[in-house]
């Protein structure tokens, strides 16, 4: 559970990262399946054990660099996905035109009951 207020909003702000690190070590509070509870209980329900930090690992969790890397990684994945979608969408009009012309000409040869004949 990371408080919404109380942070100065700087890059690598220590307060929100400290609350995040608390949940990893089984301290503080967390949400699990939309229920607020003690972090230790949330970890237990998820089948996880609290992390036992070694030397300098607590400082590394509060550094903030890993959060910037995570956001950058997500942005990269989204950009790759968008690039694939753009490739598919960009290649579609040529094929769509070819098939839609065939489809329209097939419909023109076959009168539908709801469509009046051309001469009437």
C-alpha cells in the first residue's frame, strides 16, 4: 500500500519506494485480490515468502532507477506492439481492396430479396 499523498514527486522519491519495499519484506500493508491486509498475509496468500534483504539491497530498492527502467521497458514493449499493428494495418488496404472488389462484383451478380431489381 503506497500512500497517494505525502510525496514530493521527485524522481526516485524515497517515501513511495520505501512503502513498496516494505511490502516485499512482509511489513506494512498491501492489497491482495481487492482486499487490504497486512503485507505478510498477502504474501502468504499469494504463496510467496517475504524477501530477506542482504547488504545494500534495501538501498537499491529505494534508489528509484529500477522503477525508471521498468517504465522504459513497458514503453518499449508497447512501441513494439504498436509497430506490429501499424505493419498489419498498413499492409491491409492493398489486400482489402482486391477482395472487396471481388465481393462487390459477386453481390452484383446475385440479387438479394431485400434489394429491388435494377430496372424497377
